[in-house]
């Protein structure tokens, strides 16, 4: 496949195309990037339950998306004149995975694992480990909650086992009986299949693999010879929108000697008559009956039970808890009386109702294997099985989980002998009523609900969320972001997907509703408003606010009644085959794994979704355009023209399209004839903001000599012709390389009406003084760039700043600022006598930008 794909694009490498042609291809890449993001947003919106769709919509959208992504790779191959074979292979693998889902044949490869430890499980492995175990892995690995250790025997192992039994084709037969209404034939088919699976030997290699995993877990737990585990079904769709409650088996307290038998018992439960009827009634396809099995260490529970974050038959303000002494199974099975508690859903989780049952028996672990009933001591039979501290911990954990999953939940739990809370299972709470939400949200109209701001920005994901404001200024702040916080940022970025699972809501000053971060926010269903322009100035870090992303309002304080409405309203449609299919298909489309363009894993081989490919190409296309612009000369269509300006900048300008007015063969071009929007703004800052310093700066001989050899290193200069200042321009584009004195600056910018396309790349290097003073000037420039929303990297005297996806008016303002900054810092390294000067000069410049009439204020510091 690699040879065939690369051969298809080989002809592009033999042609040297004019810059204008390549630039048009770059514009096409931007257009396709936006089309892909908009299509992904539309498909993601369908999962919100507000739109009805059918299989034709899924197939048509997938076809359109695959076509756009393939053309995107083709355009990029022309732009960078490379084969991009790994990108094409990634495209093909994603296409095969999607088409496998559409055809009802999920792709199983040689790399599909048969065993996955809990430490490696997350929602991205739902197809392999089932929804139940994927959820537990997410709780353990992302939220840091205590979940019994273990591993999952995956759907790949199930497929391997099933292939040896000859039962793989029975689903079509069962569907025929179901459609014909032949219930007796369906029952006979199910009973026969169940018996065969219980007695079928496991493949030898699979048996050895399972026993090795069991023994490795025992070693890890230091329980050799004594390890007991629980084996629980984690079938496709189970504990998702369909509960499969009671349909599949759970086997408790299993020792190594019964481990393989217990695995067969759980797998065979998928072929019982009730389980088969349940699936057929809900339209499940044959591949949707795949059975993963979770294997977890047994916890000797002293108190166990089930919590529902919305109590059944109660109002919308309470959660319900049922508990017993011992293990949890009797609560789920309804085998004995239980204690009942109702608590407020908001802190401090006040106990409203407590009903204590007579509990004469408890289920406990047998010392050998299995479980047994045991009498409860007489003095404990009438006592509450939960104390105040345990109730509080359960309530806090439940609301954390509900905020994470954005829907009401049913949670199985147990307290160990050490009084540690263990989460056993988490599943959506089925068929909860959303009726109170509409009326309760109106509480926000009452006078006591103070509005901080309203009607600002664009709603990306509807919902309501309350929490403490957490302002993130840099990547260093990401690790400290708490669960349940309201994420507040200056501008959107896909980097924030790393904490999206923690955020209860998101508010930005700047951002696009079709950008990468918006796509991820919809995937995680986090209430989000972008592009407010005022959020960071009006909201204070640590302040408690309520974000209403349904009506585009932010309130001061906790409008707590609205919490009900920030959850996903469950629709009957979520049980449909079309909904499940779209959700599976989107697993290969929307998740974003390539977060950091500077990271080692930002490579084509890491692309696992259409979103990854789009993100990679968008970043690399910008880098490629910068290189193309710097490698000027024969690549450009017109001869350079000298700019006539009021400052001695010595700039040559090449018109690569519609960037200049006047005769193309004229040797000079006036500032007024510059049509390029980025260059217009840059020149405005260079010439009109009064920052150009004409006073000579004294440089000591040592500083000058220390930089002499480095100054004339061509590799650092940017333009190939040292000493020549050159700009390549089009109407919306500019690439400029400047040598002002002994430092070099490159700016590459695209500014148009489509926010997603806009970017500025800034690179500054060098100076005439010794390294320490050059580095101080670089630090000063970095401070200024960060103040004006740039994402900055600094290495010694090298500064790189990037700004993306902002409105054209703001981008032009930033270009004017850069023009002024180049003037202000032109000779600034000679004045950087101490580290204190870094902050002082940065503050002076920022103040001068706010008050342009003040001129170049750093002259007063000499």
C-alpha cells in the first residue's frame, strides 16, 4: 500500500511551481480545513439529541468527510512536495475502521490487544474493553478515584474464542426467528448456544494468556495463591444508553482454579434467551454483541450499595442512596432489605431523609471461593449502614462523576475494611425526568441572580455549569486545574483538551465556534461560550459563577437549581441503532490526540482520527508556507520593489499576487500603494506609532566583539541574502525577513475574514551585545508578546511567538504592535544592564502602545 500511495503523488515532486500557485494551494488547505471542522461539528451536534437523522445521513457525511480529508492530504503533498506516505496510510486505516463500523465489521488487527490492564484503559478503548470497563478506567486514570485493580479481557479475545465454537453466524438466524415471531425457535437457539459456550474449551494460547494475566495481577498485589477476583461483563453497549441490567453474568470471589470457567460463564451469558431478546428488541447488530470481561480484585466490603444522583420519584434536588452491610450484590439483585437515604444535591449535601431497615444477613466472601450469607451481629441489625462521613464522601464523589459525565448516574460502590471508598460500576441513570429543568432555570431571572455579563460571544456547547473560575495563562497551569472548575482563558486552543474532562464549563475572550477546541468541547459536552472579548476582565480567579451556555449568560454565585439543566437530556433516540452507529463512527473522527505541535508525538504516525490529520496538516502547512516564502527568488513571479518610507528600513517587496498597487515594473513602491493587509498594519506600527529611535546607542567593545562572529552566521539570518530586508506579499498574506542592525526578524502572517485561517508567526534572534544582554532583550520581547496573547517560546536570544484564530481587526492590531515592537527593541539589548530592565522596558512599551502619543519612552532610561 505504501508504494502504491506514494507513486500516485510522485509527479508533484518533479515540478517547481510558482509561489502564487503554491499560495493558492495553501488557501485551499485552509478552506478544506474549515469545511472538515464544520462537518465534524455538524455530526457531533447530532449526538446532542436535538436533531433526527438516519443511516443515509451518516453514510453521506462519512463519504463527504473522507473525500475532504483525502483532498487535504493531496493539497498538502503539492505544497510541501513530499510523498506524505504516512499520512496517506493513516487516512486509509481510519477509512477502513469507519467502513468496518458501517458494514458491521469492526476492524480487528494483529495489534488488537487481548488483555488490557486497568492502568491503560480509557474511553478511547471502549470498542475493545466495553463501556463498563472503559468508564472505570477513566475514573481511575483521569479522576484518580479508587477502583479495584485488575484488567480487561477484550472483545478481541471474545472474537478469538467465538471463532472456535462455530457460533459466530448465529445472530442472523436469531434475527430471522425474531422477525418471524418464532419465540420458541429463538429460545431453543439461545439455550443450545449457551450450553455449547459453557462447555467449549478455550484456545490454548488464549488460556495461557488469561492465566498469565491473572498471575501477574497476583504478583502486583502480592497475593500469590490467595488472589480472588470478580469477573464482570463489559459488553458492547452495556452501561451505555442501554443498561442490559441483569442480562449478563457477574461471578464474584473467583480463585485461579475457577478463573477460566468463570470467564466462559460470563461470555456465555451473552447467549441466553433473555439477553438475546433484549438485544434484538433494541436493534443491536451482530458485532454489537461482542463481550469484553472485566477482571478486578475483590474488595471485602463492609458496607456497600447503589447511589443515584437523581432519586427516583423525588424532586430534582436530591440524590438517593441504598446500602447494606457486606457486599453489594444483594442491593442490585433486590435480595434483602436496604437502608435508604436522601441527600441534597448541593453542598453541604444535607441529609433530608433516612430510613433504616432491619438487616439480619449480609453477603460476604467465602474463604475458599464464591460468596455466602452470614448473620449480622444483633446489635448492628438496626443500625444505619452508613455514617455521616461516608454519606458526605459518597455525595461529593457522585457529583464529581456527574459533572464529568454530564448526565445523571447510578453508581455501585463499597467501603473496605480500611474505610476506603471503592467505585465498582458507573452507568447512566435511565429514563430520568428532565421536566423540572425548564422551570428551574427560570430562577435565574429572579433579582438575586446577579448577571455578570450576557449576550457576549458564541455558544459552542449548550448547558449550565457552576463552579470556581480558574484562569489558565500558560501550559504550566494545566496541571493545577481542579476538577469541577470553570476554565477561563484568553483564547481557545486544542491544548485545553488535556483538562477538558475536569472542566465543568469553558469561557474564552477569543475563539471560534468551529475551531479545534470547540470540536473537543462538543465531544466532551462541556458547556462552552467563546469569543466573549470581556470574560477575563470581568471574572476573577476563584470566583464562584454559574455559566448558562443555553441562554449565553454568566451569573455571579451558584444558581444551583440550574445544575439539573447542565446534564444531557436522555432521549429514546439514544437507544436507536443509528445513534449507536454514529457514536462509533465519530470515535474515528472527532477525538484529538495531537495536542502540542512542538511535541515529539506530533507526527503522521500518531494520527488516529480525521481530526488528528486535519490538525497536523493545518500546523505543517503554515510552517511550509514560511519556508517557501523565505526561499524566495525564482519562486516568485515579480521583481522586488524598494519601499519608500520615512524610516531607513531598506525594505524590498515582492508582489506574489495582489499585494501591491501601481506598475509591476516600477523600481519603487510607496507605503500608500501597499495593499497587503498584514504589511499595511506592520508598516503602520513601524512608521506612525513614534517608536523608531534615531539616537545612537553606545556599545562597549567587549560586547561588540563577543557577537561579531555570530552576527555574520548566514544560517541564523533568515533570508538567504544577508543584509537584504525582503517581504513577499499578497492581499491577505505577508512574509517579511528583516535585519535591523545585528538581529534578525521573520514575520509570517495571514489575515482574512475567516477567523480559523488567521495566524501570525514571529521569530526574533540576535543582537550586537554579549549573550546575557541579548537574552534579556529576548525575555522583554517574550513578555510583551505574551501580554498580547501570543504563545511564546524562548531559547536564549531566540524568541518565537505564534498567534492564531482571532478576528481580523484584532490581528491587524497585533501586527501594528509588532511593528512598534521592532522599533522599540531595535537597539534595546545595549540598555539591558540588569534583569530588572526586562520588566521595566516591557511595562514601558505596553504603556506606550496604550498611549501612542508618548513616543519611544525607553530613550528616557538611557
